[in-house]
C-alpha cells in the first residue's frame, strides 16, 4: 500500500520528522511517500498561512493522485485544504486533526485538545464543529509553546505541555488528550503514561485510518461536496492549476 | 494481532457469517477470534433484546480480556453494550455501527444509514446523537427487509435495499451510505458500484479501526466514563458477574 | 392507583428508604408497590453495574405489568433500563433522573445537578442529552460523597453536598438544583431552605409525574421506539426472558 | 389544593370549556379556580395578540397569587406570558403547551404537534426551542382548522385534524401527538384510539403537572430569571401595574 | 430617510440620551424620530417589566407606521417586543440587542456580552438562542453596575465595566465585546481602545442596520411569523388596541 | 467612504455586473472600488475553485488595505477566503453570502437559500453552520441553473429560479429567500414582488453592512482568529506573499 503524506508547509525538516512518525506506526507493506509542498508558508499558523498553503498542497495531491497512490494524508493539524483535496482524489484523504478527533472518540467519552499557541484555537474549534465531534470535545487548550520550541532540547516545552494536559484532565474532566500539533508526535506515549489517559497523536491516527480505509476498499465519494472540479480557464500565475476534466 | 469479535446475539450462524466478513478484510497477521454470546436473544431488534444481550456480551468481553486480546469488536449495528464493555477492557472496543459512521465521515460530507426494519431507527438515531455524528447524517431509512430475508436467496431483499439507497441519494443528497445491519456486509461493494457512492459495511469498518487503534498503541481510557467497575456484591442468578477489583 | 416502584439494585434497605420517600408524597389513594431487583449489583455506579442491573429490573417490570399496575417508577438516578422497560409496559414508566430534570425545567430557567461521585457525571450527561434537557442544565457536579456515606450520621456528607450546591448557585448561576442520587431524598427540603432555591428530589418528582400520567390516561406509546419485543428464542441462563408475543 | 387556571384571552365561553376539561382530570380535592382575562384579545393568534394579552393575564396571576393559590395554569397553547407570570408567583406556573411537550416526552421517544393554523407554527417552534424539547419533536403541523370551526358541529374539523395526525405518524414517524390548541381537548381520547398512539391534551397535562409540583412542595425559583420585579414607577394607563416590592 | 427610534421604557431622559447616540452615527439625510413609550415601566429589568412595556411600545410602533416611517428601532437591549412589533410593521424593525450580536459576528469570530446586573443574563441568553447567534457568543457577563449608576459621574461604574471586559477577553477569549445596555453607548469607543478589541454599542449597530435595510429596499416579511394581526375584538382597558385589518 | 469590492474569480464582466449592483444601492458619498482577481478560476464552483481563488483574492485585499480603504466586500456567495482576508485587514470585511443571511434574519423568522447548482449546497450549508445562522435557515435549494445561463436572455433561468422559490415558500415555509449567486442580483426585486416575500441579494446586503460598520467605527478584531499573519518565509511561486509583519 502506498500512502502519500504531504506536509502543506514548505519546511522539509518537518516533513522528515512527520514521515518518521508515520513510518514508525505504518503496517508492514505500507509505503509512506512523503512530500513537502513546493510553494507557500514555512509553517502554518492561522487562516492566512492556511490559505496560501493550498496551491502547493493541491499540486502535491494532484501529482500523487496521477501517479496512483492508495491514500493521502494532510500532515497539518489544521486540516488545511481537506475539502479541496478530496475533490481531486479518488483515493481517501485524511487530515491529521480530524484523525485525532475520530480516534479519541473511540477510546474516550470526552477528549480535550492541547495545542501550541492560543491563536490556533479558533481554527481547531471551527474544524471540530465541521467534523461534528465538537460535542465530544471537552475543551481546546493552548500550552503557549511555539512550534520551534518543540525542536529545542533546552526549552521547557515538554513540561508546559504536560502542565496543560494536567489542567485538561482536572478541569475539563478530559478522558483523553489529542495533541494539537504534528511536532508533538514523539511526546504522545510518555505523556500518556505520565497522566494515565490516552494521549493521541494525529499523525499516527491518520496513518491508521488511511490504511484502514484502503484495506476495506473505501474511496472518496464523488457525489456532492467532493465532486471533481469542473473544467474551466484559470488566469495568471495559477493558470496551470486549471482543471481539465 | 488478536481481535476478539463478539456477536452479542446467540445465533452461531450469524457469527460465522460476520467472522467471514471480518477475516476478508483483516490485515495479514490479524487473527479474528469470533465468539457467540452464550445467553440471551437469538437476534437483537429493539431495546428489550438489547438489554438482555448484555450479560452474555459482557461475559464474552471479560473472558477475552482475561485471555489477552488486542481489541474487541461488538458485532451488532446497535452498538449493544459498547459503554459497559469499555469499562471491562483495557484494549480498545469498537462497535460496528459507530465504526460505520466514523468511516463514512472520512469519505463523504453527509451520509445516510439504510437499515432493516423501521423499528431500528430510534436506536440508531440515539446512537448517532451519542457519537456526535448526527450532524453529518442526512437520514436514517428503513428498507423494511427483515434480517432473515437477507439469508433467503429467493427474496427481493437486495432490490428493496437498493431502492432505498437510491432514495437516500436523491432525496437526502446522501454522499455515502452506511448499511445498518451486519447481515448486509456482502452487498456493500456491489451496491456501491450500482449507485456510484461509497456503501459502507460496519463490520469491515470496525476491523479497520480496531487494527488501527492497536497499531498506534491506543487503549480505552480508564478515567471517567470507562473506569473499571467497583468491586461489590451481585445478587441472585448474576452473582458471578460481580466485579472483583 | 397502584404504582410499581422498582429499585434496580439488590439492596433491600435502599428500597425501603426510597419507598418511604415515595409514600411521603404520594396522593391519598395511591399505593406504592415497592420491589427490589432479585439479581444484579448491590448498587449501581457506572455503565457495568447498569448493564447487569437490567435483567433483574426487567423481570420486576414484567411481573408487575402482568399483575396490572398503573405506572412504573425506576428508582435509580441513572434511569437504568428506561427504554427497555417501556417496551414491556403499557403503563407509563418514569425514571427518577428524567423526572427531576422535567420538574426542574418547570420551576427554573436553568438547573444544575449535584450528584455523588464524579464517575457518575458521564452517565448523567448522556441522559440529559437523550432527554433533550441538556440545554436547560447549567452543570453536573459531584460532591464526592459516596452513597454509603449518606447513611452514616457521623459523616460530613450533608455539608459537602451543601457546599457543592453553593458553588452551583454562584458559579453556574443555577436557579434550581436536582439531587443526583435517590439516597439524598431526605435532604432536599432543608437544603432548599438553606440555599433559597428549589432543591429537587427525583423520587418525589417521579411519583408526581407517574400519578399525573395515570390520572390523565396516558400510556406508553407502542409505535416506534417502545414497540413490544418480538417473540423469539433466548439462549442459556436467560432463556426464560424470551418474549412470547 | 387550589389551582388557578387563567385563560389569557377574554372569551369566557372558552374559559368554561377549558375549565371543564381541567376539572374532568383533576384529583379529588383539587379545586380549579377558572379566570378569564379582563382585558385584551378575544383569541390569541400570533405575536401581537400574545403581547396584548399580557397585562390581563398578569393582573389575573397577581390577584390569584395575593389570594393564595397553590399553582397557576396558563391556558393558551402559546404559553403566553409564562416567564413574566413566574416572576410574580411563588406558586408554580405551568403553561399548557410546555406541559404537553413534557408529558409527551415521558411516553414517547419522539412526538409531533398538530395545531390549528399554520401561522401558529413559528410561535410553537420558538417555544419548543426555549423549552429544550425541540430535539424530541418530530414536527409541528397545521390542520388549517380555525379555532371557531372546532365549535361548529357541522364542520369537518375533526376529520382534518385526524388526517394530519395520520400524516404525522406516517411521515414524521411520530410516536405521540400533542394537540396544539386548548379547544381540541375533547378530541384527544378518541383520536388516540383511532390512531393507536397517545394523543395528548395540554390542559390535562398542565393540571397533572401543577398538582404534582404542589404535592411535592416545589415553588418557582426566585433566583435568576424569575426573581420578583423590582419596585419602580409605571407610567400612564398601566401605572397600577407598578411592582411595589 | 426617517427612522423611528422608540424607547420602550417611559423615561424621557433615557430616550434623549439614546437618540443623541443614534444621531451621532446616523448618515446625512437620516432623521431619527425618537419616541418614548407613553405607558409602562420607567426602566426594563426582567420579564415582568418587559411584558408591561409591550402595549406602550406597540402603540408607538403603530402610530409611527401609520405616519409613514422607513424603519423602526427598539431601543432596549432586551429586544422587548421585537416579534410583535414586526407583525405591525411593513418597515423593517431592528432591536438593539440583536443588532449588536449581528455586527459583532461580522468583525469577530467570538464575542462576549457585558451587561449591567446578573438578573439580565437569562433574557439575553434566551435572545441569543432565538437569534441563532448563541454559538458565536463566548459568554454573557454582568458588571453588576445598575443602570442609574451609569448616570452618576462619581460612581466607579466605568472601571467595573472595564474590569469585566478584561475578564471576558482573558477568560472567554472574546474577540469583541457587545455592551449590554443602551446606557453604555458613550463608553464604547474608549473601552475599545483600552482593551484593543471592538467594543460594540447596540444603538449605533441598530441605526446602521436599519439604514442598510431601508437603502436596499427590504421590508419585514408578511409570510409566517410576522403576518399582520387578524381583526378581532379586544376587551377592557386595551380595547383600542384591537387590530382592524 | 471607499469600499473595496473584490470579485475573487477572474472574469471581469462579472465584476462589472456586480459593481453595478453595488453602486445601485450605495449611499451618496460611497465609492465602490471594484477589483477583479488577477489569478485563479474564471468562476468559483466548489471547494477546488475556492481554494485556488485565494491567492488572487488575498493579493487584492492586501493591495487595497495598503492604499487605505474603509471596508472590503468579497463578492462570491461562497464567502471565499473570508477568514483569511480578515487577518489582513484592519477595515471590516464582509462576504456576500454571510451578508444575505444576516439581513434575512432581520426581516424574517426563517429563510431559505435558492442557489444555482446542487453542487453548491454543501459549501453553503457549511457556511451557515460556521456563521451560526443555520438554525434560522429553512433549507438550501438548487434551481439547477448554471451561472452562465443567467446571462442568456433566451434561457428559462428566471422561471426555474422562480419555481424553486415557490417550492421554498410552500414546502419549507420560508418567510424570505436569499438568492445564492451574485449573478441573480438583478432578479431580486421582481421575484420578491412575484412571491410576496423578501427576496434578498447578497451584494446589496454586503454594501449596506459594510457602510454600516464603517459609519459606526467598527474594525476587524485583531485578537484571536483574525490576528495579523506572523512574519515568515514563503517558498516558491508564492514567495512574494510572505507576511512582513
């Protein structure tokens, strides 16, 4: 099975880290084809970065779809471009945010999300509402740890994330935690043991869901919301994105 | 990986059929340990059967858990006893109804459920509400095909189910269909091709989700709703069910 | 009028206490027929106890229905087996949890629930969602008083419950309180006077609702969710529960 | 027990009819004190009539409260002035619309409302939303029978109402019907037998709920939404309505 | 353009203050015709005042409508009589509460309301639910400043309101604030600068929305909820309110 | 006042038509600065076109913001890029879809949307959910008229749209209609007269709301969801979009 994992930001080192996390949980025989977007923001923080990440993401999806992959994973916790990507793909497309919410719903009655900066909260709340799983979510919390701090061994990032998880368990009565950033993947297991509740990484969740969808033969519906784009002219710098039908 | 699949009704032939469907999609290396409940109703149709299916179901869960399995699947579309089973299990527990809703949400914006008799609709609607995915559901419809008709090659069951799927696609604008009975598993692929939308079987969905949860190391949360039963005396005919702590 | 009040746990002393509370508010001419479940858990705390309480509860409902009662009350705040009991009964069936929510909605714009242990909160929240009255509920709070402490005159149970009520009034802006345990019935009036808001006991509420339903001639609907169980074989230890139609 | 039943429109013959329906179900020892509003519309159809019915209604509530009654019933299906009346009363106040929704929720999983003219539907929908029971309601339907037609033995009102109930049962899968007009009270029992589902009259429901609230000692909460009006001057024609504190 | 602004309480000095606020933002060419209700409460605090304010309000609406105005504004944050007023008017009718919620939704993802006394909170919450914008609201908070304190230069009203806004921004993550009282209009701009978020006055919002509706030619729908009152007799002191058709 | 109206598709003739509609309702002194996106799809139909329209749209917003405009209007009924545009703008940003929903909510209790092709329905439903006004919406309907047919005088587009409006009024009990395409602006008034309910054009609504927001001094909140993009590198073809801080 070939799973196309695309990092919608343009920082290759992040792609490498995420791909490693994906490969660590992939089933034998699953090949993770990791791609980094070729244009757009170096990291995705908020609606503007999200919007400008879309062309690069969609180019990657289209190319992988043409080459014939079995599934796509969008490796940003904001589920950047999920709906648009699905219009391009026959293969299933899974976002790592949504993947975390679904997996959490299967092992806990209520879950909280612990993310990086508080500016990410509105996007996550909007995604929960769209997914329908907001009713299962007991809160979205920010640890106020920036993504780059996660890379810095001298920072106290881990302890601040852990403290926020503790508050979610005590104050929200969260029964599980979804980590709200791909860069936290390596912390999930240890934090789960520390707090005695499932701590869930979206990258691993997305690999598991993508593999599962492929194995049982499910493809993205082409009726309604995810119908293929209609052929038409595109102008200017993006003219090569025009759907050809 | 060892997955315990328990049929909460006491009809062994149904277990065999469901186990075959599960094995057909299971990954190499996954062992499906199929069990039939030892006490209770021959089929589960409505709240009363559901209630009396619980002791047999929970006995099977407890026994499998003691023997050490990696996950449990409850093979009734009503998700009979899902919450209670989770209190007994460290391993993840997946219901086939809930599994279908989650998988449908990943390949379609809106899905409808097509089930057997209209008396099943209230239970399914209540489960959708509990799962949080009611907002993604465009309708729950009955084909008025009884479970046993599904076994009878001379019946027109398939054509009535297909007609109801057609109505769901046209009238609900359903983008995918979840089949609301384990006994319809063998029809999913052909009906999907006929109608041009994903037609989703809960058994296959549950196998995929259970495998995925195990592979990424997620266990049922023991904080809150699914904490282990407290030790106490149980009276009468069910005294051997008393939790020992 | 004959009202069948069934305690779904198997502790007769609790039944006696609850029956006394029921008789204290019953109208002249109302006979409270109190029954204790003959099999299952000594107390109901969480989903597992709840599931194993069902056969004993349903046996009691069936027996009383056969003898001809006018209404049934399920005397556990979790509303154990409410839906299944309704499939067996022509007479109305009222759960004490649901009764408290409905009565609170008639005397206050918003109410909070104050229950025993925090492990009870998820079940109560699920019941509020199912009843539709979650939007009227300003919070479900645990006093962390165990049921048995309520029986111990030396414990500080009453003061801890009172403190939690105070927090609900101040922090949730609760206008009324529903006491989340049958064992708190005797405290309702005094706590109400202390806090200056209605403090509502589910047992009394259920008696009032059951009497009212009977007096105006309402029976459980047999269309849809509460249709009688279909006749079929039941296997094993529970074979005598098989519906005969 | 003395229950004050106030008809918020100014048509005494309607009061007589509603009072008779109330007395027919009242418990022995319950006295129904029926009052007709002294000012305002002859019938209440829509928001404007509703608004102008309030002073007469509230005068009646204040007078009865001063004389010392045990409960109040507002006998209009629109639940005219329910919140304002509660600010004036220590005794519980029950509206016949809300009463019907609560009682229906106790005998059926889903209920539909069948009312008179379609112009009444928005008010009823708003009340269902406010009560929190909209999730239990499978539809609000108009029979297009005007209130006065209900009084005319030569009209086909009954058959049109019955036809609409039939559609609610078939198309909404309604398990019970709440009749959306006090003037339909005498039809409830026969229509229920005809359709095989509970058909619920709000007047009878309100009597039962009011009696129940009184018997268990519940009064309207004075914290929050229903706190007594603050003393202040009122100008002009309504100056005698000024709260005196 | 002629906009009829009606203060539904009977305190002319409040009308003057509100009219000044309205005129300060009105477009050139817009005439604000300010009216004070001729009967009813001197201020509106809670459901009872609200109910008794309706006849005076509706008389003012009817008179202005007869004289031919282009729009109506109801200048009470409780949106007193909004639905009833719309049945009388062809011209659009805007309430200042609802106006604030709509404008806040256009400049912020989530907004909180900061009002005067906590007894106002339930009415505001009910209005948010009715408007549909409760999902955009991150909280309704009381500063516990009474309306008259707003007029007293020696009071610390402003600092208490500011403190509550600070808590809304920090604790609710409110991105904008709607001031929950017409008497706070003059504080909006300075408080917005102090806290760095939009602080929104309902009076200004209503003027802007009313002007906009008029300019684009929208009138109140006469189908459904806001159909004109049906002609009928009104009794007693309010007989002159009878609709003539 | 200078309002920047940007057509996010790249078809200048559409911009001209929309700008004319905007100017027809703008207040004296309002200048409509119409812009056409310089890159991306010729028309926006579905999620893919929507995604690729974003860079061109955001470039136009940034340029106009730098030149100093008072408000922005995004002239696509899908509200393309509304959240991202708000992160770039101090000035308020209004989408024509959202504008129509808000205006409809002020003149009707319930409204339906009548759009072009059924493939647009999921996007509109998602936007209604996000805006919070889904509860006020009685249905989203497609006339199955393509955008270009609206330009063809020989087509029967108008009669098909009118027929769908008729169905919305009869079957949904819609009290007002929001036209779901900028290209229908010229039909609004005549269709409203034909059907006797407000028929609302989003372009006119957006002009009115933008003018109103400016006149009362409201700017886009910079706290939370719409905080300015953080400075960072952007790669590849879109590197000139990098925020500079």
